[in-house]
């Protein structure tokens, strides 16, 4: 069984195009977003989104509900 943790994408990495900085419980970590972003335009649109992170990869985005 695998466990993923939720984190919020806060910035894109300037050096590695397929990597973003994700805030997980107040700690920022570098995460590969290649599985959830098709290209650079999609990557830029992901800032602020919540993703599930497993072993350094964002495996899926979480839906944001207006409440």
C-alpha cells in the first residue's frame, strides 16, 4: 500500500522545468510535476493547486471546491 501526502504548489523551479516547490505542512520540498503537467503553460497554471505527493512526485491534483 502506498501513502501520498497533500501539498500545495507554491512556485516553479527555475532550473529544472519539470519541478515545482510544494508546501507540505509548512515545509517546502522539491517535487517532480511531470505526471500532472503536460507542458510549461500547464505547469505555470498549477501554482496554488493542491497535489498528492508520493516519493517526490506529484501523482494527481486535488479538486478545489468553492464553499
